[in-house]
C-alpha cells in the first residue's frame, strides 16, 4: 500500500503543521485554437512526490475557458507510452469528438495527435478527462468554464474553480488488483469488538443479522483515505490551497468532483451556500449549509463572506476516511479551524432496498408512462441488485467507530429472517442461493420480477423494495442538523426545452457482486454485451435507474442531458450525472436528440472498468437498421 505514505494520508492532515497557503489560480487556456499535451510527470502533494499524468505539465489539467457560440479546435498530443484520450464531460459535441475509445473514436496512439473540433452550444461549468484505461486516477482531468453568450443570470464579483480529486501512491492497476482480490482491502472502518462492548455502532443482534446476510454496513466506499489523499486543485489538506476574496463580495465557487471513486460532502462552516447551477445548468437559487457531490457532478455555489476572516472549505469523503481541505480568506497565509472528521455512516436496511417503515408503501413516483403501467410494473421492481453482499468479516478489524443510522427501522421484523445455510443450487443459473438473503417474504435473490437481468455470479442480491430516493440527503447526512441539498430542491431556472411526455419507459438495473468486485447493468458487463441500448432520434423516454446494490452509483450518459423526475414539471432540473442511492430508484426523462453511439456508465472509475458500462445508440428517424 505504499507504507508510511499511504497510512499518513489516512490520518487527519490538520493534526500536522500546515503551509502558509497556496493562493495561485489554476493555469488557463482559451481561444479558438488550444494545444494540449498529455504526458507523465510527478506532482507534489503535502510535501511528497507522487507519480501522475498531467496535461501541459499540470495536475489538474489547465482550465479551458470558452464562450458559448464559438467554435473551438483542440489539438491534443499524446506523449504517453500508451493510448490516451480526452472526453469533454457534459459538452454536447459530435460523437466522433466525444473522446471515448472503442465507441465512436479510435483513441490517440502513443506519440500521436487528434484534433477535436466543435461548436460550443452551451455555457456553465464542466470538466474533461481521459477515457482510456485508468488514467483519470493518475491526474488526467481538468476543468472547463464556458461563459454565456449574453448576460449571466448569476450575479457575482469574483469566482474560483475548485476541482476535487483523490490521489494514491499506488498505481491504478494495483488498486484494481487489490479490489478484485479482496473488495474490502481499503476499508479500515469496519465494526469492532471494542465498539460492540462500548455500545457503539450496531448492537449485537443487528450485527448477527447483517453477518448472516454476509453484508458489511461499513462498506460505504471501495477505495478510501487509507490510500487516498483528497485534493483541491491538485493540493492536499496540508498544502492549504487558498481562494481570496474581499469582505462583502459575492464569490462564485465552481465545484467539480473529478475524483476517481470519492463522493464528497461539501460545506464551509460559517457560510451559507447558495446553489445556482448543477451540472452546468442554471437552477433557481437555493440556500443550504451542505451538499453531497457525486463523482463527475458539478455544482456552482455563491457565498458572501462579510467578515475579515478566513473560512475552511471542507470536502469530506462520504465514508469519513479523510477530507479535501482549502481556505477562503481575504489574504494569503490565513487559515481557519478545520473541523474534525464526523463519525462515519453505516448502511441501513433502506440501503439494502428494504424500506421497512413502508413495507408495501413502495414509492413509485415518476415510474412508467401511465398509472396503469406503473401499477403493473410495481411488482417488478425487485431486480438484480448485485452489489449488496460484500462478504467482509464483521467485528474483527480495527478502525474508528460511529453510531449506526437505523432510524425508522422495524427491528422486530428482523426476527423473521431466514438465516439458514446454503439453500442448494439454483437450477436456472447454477448458482448457490444464500438463504440468508431472505427477510420474511422479501427474497433478496428473487429474479422473477426482473426478467431482463442476467442470472450469473455477477448478480449477488436483489433489493426487495427499492424506493425513489431523490429526496434523500445522501449517506452520512441524514441527521447533521442543518440544511442539506437534495435533488428535489433543484428547479431549473428556465423552462425545459422539451416538455413532451415520454412515449415509453425503460428500466435499467444497477447490478454487481461485492464479494468478487463485479459490476454491471442488468447483470451484464460491458465486455459481454455486443448490442447497444437502442433509441430513435427525437423520441422521449423515461429511464428508471434501479439500484439493487448497497452502494451509491453516479450514473452518466454522454451526448445528452436528462430531466430528473422530481415533481417540478417543465422546470425539472437538467443534469448529465445523477447519484442513485443504495437500494433506491432515480428516474429521468430525456430526448434522444443526438444521433450516434454514446457511452453510458457508472462514473466510479473502477466500477466502470469492471464492466458497469454500456453503449447507447441513437438511430436516425426512419432508419430500420
């Protein structure tokens, strides 16, 4: 794991001396012709040297500043000894310039170049990154800001781009090998015997119940602060990257989660965060104290510090294993108190797709196209939710402990669980069926209502009662005691460009096997699928993402935006990436208006690499092929 370097990154950086602060802005390139060179380099993080892949000699890559309506030519040269690429995340570009090797683009060979050329059709905050292998983990990512052609509806006096990321002394290939050999390799926060004796975390009966199901409620993140240092603009917590302001200014922070595997919970103690944009799309301003940002999401927030004080920007990893830290200050060299890491969350029965309080009150809001179809489909939501059953040993490893969030759960119903031994072989699939994955009448291995899901070892469990979780705060934020952004808070500033009702609906199941680190859609990984998911140009489709795993997945579609179905009608928020909470459903409508082949995948890098990716094909109208 890199020995002392890896362990050092796990402990709170604010326990050590910090630098006087780095107030340098990100390098910026702009204009109609932009040259970008991809190459290996080293980078310094908290005083230590790390290997990296940079663009134009920097990590993050330079900020690309464009203007809506312009045409841009990006000349990309690859100096790596391997193929590379650049994907313009969230930008609406022709498929051959989307930058995904093997989909509609060959990639850039070692020593080769590629000219990306397209019209800039939008404005807002976006980013770019490699879509080749695991290069994104090593620093091959950077921010994009597109200024509007007209007046900007967001009023601000100053802005800063904040790129969140995670970096490890291990190579990405080494991380992936360790995850395949032992998916719990990086989890040092499992429940302990001392925690049990001290009355922390789950009580004994709940631990036994979860143990019988071979599930670890502390399995929140696959890769953690045990190997990662969490970064702001390429700098670690000790580096103290600093964003300057004058008291009274409205400061716009363009926050981009360019990490490989980390969901961050973001807050600035002492300041209200006014959310004004999500995934580059303007929204009605909403005031919060904290927001969760999934991998590949962006949020623009406006803060107004009035005092001549420093404030700490906190990007806390969702599993509480570390944080990205920066400072907002009137002058360089200032710093503010850095809050301690909060107690790490534990998964609940709701995260397993067992919404105990409802027991039959399954929230089907937004699913389907008509009420009858929704009623007929409601029985079919228990789908191949693979990721849930990580076979980690419980109560045997050391690590910090925190209280379990089992609020609202009917613990008495746990007594009805069947904790028998292996129930023999499933004749249809040749797989052993863990009868421990059964809770009363809720069978976590029932494929009957998910006929499109392939039954094989890559699908471990099925969520019996997945529910719409678009109004949930996200893991670790349920009881923080202040305002937290949820997707249902987001309302588009302008009317949606297409307000037609969908003509059909499509269920896509997020599946996997935590014990083998296998991830897929509908039980099939990318390498096993030869046909794309078909759409017809101009059709309006409702997509239901059903997460049958115990892990949140940020799902991204290329070439399109979609509208979240959250009850806001023609002001539904438009996004390109959405977190589908564990055991939950995320529903969106979209118009298939970009002809071509497009990637569709989980943006957790190692999940995508393991197979959680498909190709979406939008065919021209009248094309019978």
